[in-house]
C-alpha cells in the first residue's frame, strides 16, 4: 500500500488515513452499488492536506473535508506525523559537515 500523495510505502499496521469510496444509486430500482475503493495517505500527507487550501473538484473536496475532520478531531494523527518527520530529520545531516567549506566562500552583491 502506498500514500496517494507522496507514494511512500505504508506497511500493514502502520499509521495512515484511509478514505473509502463507493458509488450507489438512489431512487432507482434495483439499487446498484459499486465495489469500494481504498485510498491511503501517510500521516504527514494527511495533516498537510488538511492544513492546506481546498482542492478543486467535488470528489477532492469531499475527501478533503473528511480528512480535515479527522485531523482536527484528535491530536494523535498530528503526533504520528511529527513522529515520522522526526525520523526523517534524524536521517538528515546537521549541515555542519559543509560549514567548513562555506567559511572560505566570499559573497558579493549582484548588480
């Protein structure tokens, strides 16, 4: 399973947000119902989507509203996103490795 937005792999049992979609006829006999489709987002993308501007399109807007409801209802999803981000930041260097090379650099104003 992969996050729809960033394509990061979401392993079974890991924290994520799943949006299930299906279509069903209303007021038509016999009633018909499609198979359900599952769309997944990692915690970082779910929180990022909820905090951003509304997307275009009716289906996108409906999913966005649902994700916003989840993100604003309980702090655990935000906490999961921060935990994952701390793991990513831990993999990045401190940036001090290149500071010695930058010490000798001279900058001048353009123009």
